[in-house]
């Protein structure tokens, strides 16, 4: 029987370690998902848990050290930053709509948008990136069932950003040579301080 935890999703799983730029795994071309088995489902579950807690709106398998062509995303959930009695802050998360995209293929791409992006693998860096405004994507869900989705606005941008991770591309590499080098230097400097 299918265990589709995406319906009535509950925030459970393990936090995975997210690789940061320029880790070699982020540069690799990921391999297609062939087996839609329990092992895949376990990674998906943990990736969602990791993404929500970061918090982020998308996370691709290579970012957690798995060089396979799939990613998770949720651009709809609510994040409320609350201050606790001891002065520390935490995010209260609710209204989840998790999605999983395996072996995505872009069929149509049109229009142009400029939108600020960030990435859990390049924390602290945000920059406007030029992307297609509308995309049509064919993909398999985590059971290997084929689907097609049309997307615009934030979902379109997120699909393109996450798909880039499967091709070994991090968003700052979509910028001009000059800007990319500047942000790369800034990021590596920040990392050193930590
Ligand atoms: Ni990213």
C-alpha cells in the first residue's frame, strides 16, 4: 500500500546536513531517479523536514549529498517568527503543501522575470536572477507516476533554481562573471569568519 505522507503532512524526520558552496557535490550532474522505493521516501521526508526548519522553500537532493535528480519544495507554507521567553526566536510552521519533483524535464520556457533568490547552500547571499517567467515541467512524483505542471511567478523561479542544482549549477553562477566573483568572495569571507 502506498504511504503518501505528503497528504496531511506532519513535520517529522531528521535534519540533514546541507552542503555549502563550493562543495564538489554541488557541481555534479545528478543521476536520474530509477527506484521509487522506501529509501527514496525516507530521504524525501528528511529533506522536507530539513527544508522547513532551515527555513527554505526548496531543497535539491545534491544539497544533502545525494546525487539524484529530485527536489522538494513548498512555497505556500506559513512561517511565523516568534520570540520566546528567554529572548531567543524560533519559527512556527504551519499550512504545509509539500511537493516532490523527480526527473524533471522543462518542456516550455517563456517570458522573463528578475527576482531575488537565495539558497540554503549559499547562506546569507541574496541577488536578483534573470529567469523564465512561465515554465511547463514534466516530472515523476515519488511513486514514479508521471505528471505535468505549468508554473509562473515564484513557483516557476523555484522550479528553475532547484532544477539547476540537479545540473550542478548554483544560482550565483547564473549572474554576470563580475557579480558572481564578487558574491563568491563575499560568501567565502563570511564562511571563514564562522
Ligand atoms: Ni538552492
